[in-house]
C-alpha cells in the first residue's frame, strides 16, 4: 500500500548514509570553526521579508522571485529565510552586540534556508547551509582567514580536488565607475540581451555577468573588467591575498567575471568548487553597509556560506566516510534464556562509548545477521546459552568475516583494541 502523502517538491528526506553524512559535515565544520574563534548563533527561520529585500537588493534573483514570503494572520509580510547573513546581521543589531567600534564578532549559523527555485541536482527549495560571519572585520588577513577556514573544513572532510575561484569587485566607489562603463558597453547590445538582462542593464548590470544565459554571450564576456577600475591599493591587496594563500597551499583561480549574487558584496568575493561536480560548494566575500542598512554601526564584514547538501553529494561521489556509517556492534542473542545477559552486555558496551544495537524479537541467526548488515555493524556479538555457560562470546568481524571466541571478561578490551 502506497503512502497517502509525498514530500513537497524541492525538499528531501535524508536517512541512513545520507543522514549520517549530513550530520558529519555540520559536526566537522562547527568543530573547525571553533578553532578559528567562531561561536554558534541561532536565529529564527521566519523573518520580515523587507529585511532580505533591503539587504540583498531589489534586483537580486533571490529578492525578485526566489523567496518563500507570505502574509501571516497579522497581515505582516514575512518569509522563510533565503540566506543566513541578513538574519545574523539583524540579530547583532537588535541585540546590541556591537556596543562599540572595537567589537569584533565571529558567528556561525547552521540550519535550513528556503529558495523558490526550479529544483535540480544539488539545488533544492529547502536546503541546509552553514553561514560564517565575521562582523566588524577590517584586516586583509581576515579575508585570508575565512578562506583558510573553508579550506580546513574541506581538508578535514577529506574532500579532494577543491579550489577557490576569487575576484576583487572593488569598493563601492570603484564599482560605481565600473558599472557606468558596463552600462555604456552593454547598451550597444541591448537588443541581444534577454528580457531580464535588459531590466538588469538599467538597475544592476553586474547581474548580467553571472547570468547563465546572457553571461555566456561574447559581448558580455568582452565587457569592461573591474580590474580596469580598481585603485592601486585594491590591486596590491588582491595580489597579496593570492600570494599568502599560495604559500598556504590553497589553490586559487582568478575569475574577473565573478560577482556573486547579492548586492552587499565589496572587494574580495569567492566561490569554492570541486573537480568532480559542477556548481559551487559555497562562497562568500567581504561586505559593507549591511549592518548600517539594518540600523547598526557602519562596519565592514566578511563571511561565507557552505551548502551542506552540495558537500554531501561530493562526499558520496568521492566515497568519503561511507565506511564510517553504521553502528560499532550488533548483539545477536539466539536464545530467549540469555536476554538479560545480552541486555547487560549492550549497556556495558555503550557505557564505554561504543554504539550498539540489537533486536530482541528474533532468535534466528540468519535474520539477525541480515539486520546487522542493514545496520552496517562492524562487529556482531553472538550470545547463546552455551556461550554464557562457558563464560565466552562469539564475535564476528563483518569486514573479514572472521569469527573469534572472546572471554566474557576480555570483551571490552577486545573492542577497545579493534574499534
């Protein structure tokens, strides 16, 4: 009989291997971020819609067509958060965490975000994101730090083929000159732009550069580059960042057309990619005016977002941590008379930090072995009446399929040595 209900389009159920990897990514990322001085922040999923329209820009794809926004019962315009940064910024300002200009905050948020976009591989309408925000960050070394943090997370997860696509989109003053030159250049090809491209030409021509359709046209690729409008200091800083990252063994590729999708970015922007998948695993950059726009101090910040499902798909592709999924031990009792001894064994093993499970409803060894395989158990402990009488357990290594007889008083040391 089939289910009466199905999940909403663009959402996913994760369990077993995928559920394990999902949690593993979050766990590792949070652990590494603590080494860099980040602390976790929790903000509401539900926020005022205008918070994101003001922060991301009215012309951004997210603000224009990808938000899950609606009127609540109090006739307030609210939305399910489409990204973390603006919500974290709102929390910082509202809770007066920036009491003076010397305060610097390193915050990381972890949880679901929502985009009403066409579902496709690696892109869902509900997905989980880790968002790292360094509020009131003013040093060029902070730019380097966040890239090293992202890189360390990828190394800790053992993901190979990772590289950073980087660009410097300049200060607001530099970009203003660049935008004017872009508009003058693209105006000549206005009729060859898409309808959305023609709209962006007036309101925000930078969005044309990373558009999947217009961005591939030759006249867009040959448009003026930001490098022509950067100050010497901005150019020198960008070269310095690349040099330091190279010395740290971080692979970087410069893409002068990389602008990112939100309007609050300035100076350094980046995306993180892997050789084995298309699309990015995450990205970010430096941003200014956001805290001030929300009502706080005028300060510069830097941060990035990491897509948990995107990273999970790469790990599955590269067969990483797959063998770690599952329990350490499955206790298979094959006689009802040994239930108490089996139960005591299970809890004794758990007290010693092993993951252990069983099924007391069955006694047939073939059925218990089948369940143990589904649980991805590393070892099976077979408990029978004769075993208990002789003061031993039969232990089967699921990898080698070898069976051993282990004395009852040596079982803990056996697993401490082998797991």
